[in-house]
């Protein structure tokens, strides 16, 4: 009996060591776990309001934009019953998913509410994911989306491209924020070997939902935060192609809060308080205020309940409804 138990123990030990080694030599095991967690449908949070919104919103799905990168499609949400020559502002949005997963359809409910309530169009775009596409390919791909829509404006006559905003959730917020930096900080654009393509007077706002907008903070996560350390390590390894990601210059380069100028547009920031990036959101909030940029934010430091990452799309939560209401007012004030 003891010999049998000893063999079982040895087998378990070998299996555990095998798993540990697998996670050490390659990001792939962690990548698969993260993709499994993020590749999911987001249920409709408020079915009554959503069904009402669907009656007043047109949706064009799977438009293809010119790009050397894969997953180059976008959806357009815009109000129905516009007059023949009427145009509405547009928000370009990138989905979350840890740079490794996710889809443009994840913002379906949110995009309907923006189009219905504020008469603002939304373009929700896909982009090629890591590890297949390394940094900063996703930022360049957002430029491809914008340039395509601008070049083919005649195909979207209801879009007022003189009033545009950019935003995203989770990873999408960081990508969109970096794109906005390139539009508003000439030195940063030069550093990125990119040029501004959005006219300054047409860029009206930026929105960050649960965004990692000060990535340098990931280098100093406390040892007790095991999940976030695992998540950061896996994603950064995949996105940068470098296991020693903490010393990679891209981490500081991609930290939005460290590069904003007085020309950064009015910004709305929100995040939960659990398994997310609230301290990064607060860093951006403080950096913008220091530059006298208009910024509005919603955080939950003192909230007694856990408010999780990407909470803002769970419209069965009062907190998500609050974020939506504030976002709509923000868009009304700065984009329209």
C-alpha cells in the first residue's frame, strides 16, 4: 500500500513539475487559459432597454477595411430615420480581451445605447491579436480603420467625421489611448515612427473603460496579487515576444499616463475595484488634470462590493448603469 502511494505521489510531482516547466518555457499555456476566459459572449444586461434601442438603430456588420493585418473588419451602429443629408458624430471603439482574445461584437449593447440615446454613431473594430501580431501592430491597425472610413466617407454619408472620438475597453482602451497620443503629441508620434492623421480640431474625446492606461505599474505588482502577475506576464510575453518584458522599452512607451500633453482631448475614465486596473486609471486621471485637460472619472474605492474588470457592460448592475449615464452625458457635452 505504501509503495502504491509512493508511486502516486511521484506521478503527481512529475505532473506538477511538467506544468510549471511548461509555463516557464512558453507563454502558450497561459495564453490558452486567458483566451478561454475572454472568448465568450457578453449577455444582454437589460433586455427591455436593449429591445427598445434595437428599434431605433441600424447595424452594418463585418465591413472590411484595408490593412496588412488580419481580423480587419468593423461594425457600424448609427441612428435610424436620419434626414437625407443629416450626419452624426462617430466614436471609434476597440474591444477588450487582454490583447489575446475578444471581438467587436462585445460592445453590441453599449453601441446601441450610444446610437439611440445620443444620436452618435459607433464603429466597433476588430484587430489582429497577439501573439500573431506583436506590439505596436494593433495601434497601427486602428489608424487603418480610421483612414479607411475617411477615404470611403461617401459610403457612410451619415457619419460626421469632423466630430470623432476614440475609446475602448480593457486592452482596447490602451490601444485607442496610444493612438490618441500619436495625434496629440508630435514628439511621441516621432518616437513611434508614426504621423498624426486625425485633424486636431476634429478629435473631440477619449474614453477608457477598465483600461490598462499606465502599463509601467504592472512591473511592480505586489507578490500577493498572483492572478494579475500571471496575467501581465503572459500577455506582455505574447505581445512583445520577450519573456523579460519588464525591461522592454515598450512598457513605458505604451503607458498613456506618462505621455499626455495639454492637447490630449477631454477624457472619461472608469474602472472597477477588483481584478482590474483602477490605479492605472487614476494615474491617467491625475496626469490629465495636471495638464488642465478636462477629465471625468468613476471609480469605486469605498464601495463595499467587488466591482470587477469590465463591469461597465453588465447593465444589470446599478454601477454599470451609472457609468453608461455618465458616458452619454460626456459624449453629449464634448462630441456633439
